[in-house]
C-alpha cells in the first residue's frame, strides 16, 4: 500500500504543478490543448506500439476491449432516462449525456503505470481501444444532436478513420499476433516518445482544473453515474467475462474512470454548457485520485 502511494504521489504533484503554472499564467488552456494534441498524435501511439508488441495477447484482452462498449451502452440508457425525468434544458442535458459516457482512461495511464507497471499499462491501452471507438463515434454524434453547431458527419468519420492511437493499436496487435519484434532502435524510440505521455497528461489536467462548482446536485449525480454506476457495471461484466487478477482490476479502474476532457472539447465545439462540463470533469478527477489507488490496492 505504501509503495503504491509513494509511486503515485509524484503523479499527483505534476497535476498540482499544472494547476499552479496556470494560476501563475505560465500556461493556459491553449498550452494544455497543445500538450493534449502532442499526446494524441505522438506519445500515445508510440506508447501503444512499445507496450502492446511486447505482451502475450489472450482472450481476456478481447474482453477488455469489449467491456467499455458494454458499460457505456448501459450508462447511455440510464443517463437518457435521467435527463428526461429531470427535464434538463438542452445544453445541460447534452453535457450530462456526453460526460457520463466518456471514460477518462488517459487520466488512469500514469497512475496504473506507477502502481501496476507495464503489464497494467498494456491492458488499459487495450481497454481504451473500445472506449475510443465509442467516444469518437456515438458520443460525438450525441454532442452534435444536442448542440447548435452544424453537424459534419464526414469530419466525424475522418476523426475515427485517421485516429493515430487506433491505427497504432491495430498495427501493434497485428505485429504481436504475427510474432514480429520491433527493431531495437524503433523500440527505444517508441519507449522514449511514449514516456512523455504521463507528465504531459497530468500537467494538462492540472491546467484545465477549475474548483468552481456549477449546479452541485447535478454535478454529483453525473459523477455518481459515470464513476459509481460505471464501477458496478465493470464488476458485473468482469464477472460475466470471467476476468481475473490484473484483468479484473483494470476492468474496474477503466469502467469507473473520471469524466473525460473530451466532454469539454465537444461542449466547446457544439456550444453546450461549458461551465457545467468543466465542473464535472474537475471534481471527478479529484475523486479519481482517491478511487484509482484504492482499486489498485
């Protein structure tokens, strides 16, 4: 327990550093956007290629990729019922739906690597494969439906088709199944490029963090659905898929991950309630700092 906490504390310190640098006007949201683009286009694909090619794929890994699809489908139904019962106005309803459906798996990457090592990281990257497909397809479509900006279906399809992390995962799985080993130089390059993911993720999250609460009752409900119900569904599907050991832990952590920052991106693109989006993301991140280490322990 103390060993895991000792490894995670530096990760939390990077989050705090990002928040402080933002308050000091050293960085701003534009800086965080640039960092996240670097993570998406460069470091995450490199991390995937380095991690996935070096593990032995089993049937349980396929279940890990399927699990977020199953969890998100149930949460989408529950959230849709809730916004109807609560009669939320359109912009808040859109944020509630999108926020509860997006698992912030990127937030868990550095925590899992610190606590569970390379094996844990490889598993959460596979879990994120199913999550990413949902985020860039169904969730984006829902954001468009509840937004006011023109809906460009072709642009959405391009985002999915040309997503570097998805292509990196497909290539890595293919190389793994064909038992093709990366050249030593390429492996070292991917390892180095991938290693910047963790500090950049946490600093970016710190920059985006806002302690302001917008509609705290609705905020707590959104977090309860995303993280609380998500964890229960993760446990249920882990049981149905017969996931054990580390696979089971990763399933629980991924399913109960905080609300993703893509919620804020989509809210901005589609003119949804950005203040509410920022609040539910920030406070779910704080809960995640407590919940993820507990699940690992």
